[in-house]
C-alpha cells in the first residue's frame, strides 16, 4: 500500500505518515489527537525532509 496519507491497516501496524503528501503540522496534530493513555506508539514517518 503506498503511504500517501495517514493510514493504519491493522492494530499492530504502525501509522504511516508521508511528509511528502502531508505537512509536519498535520503529523503534530495527529500525535496530539491521541487519546490519553493510548497504546498507539508505532508510527512511521516517510520523507522526513518533505
């Protein structure tokens, strides 16, 4: 699956965030939107330099 958007395919798969498609601000907002006590710790950031 190409990582062109924020995606999550299964409970144990990392959330993939492609900074070539989305902004750093959007990644930051997604991280802040995690529920308190969330166990969602696996994130993969593609194209970190945009």
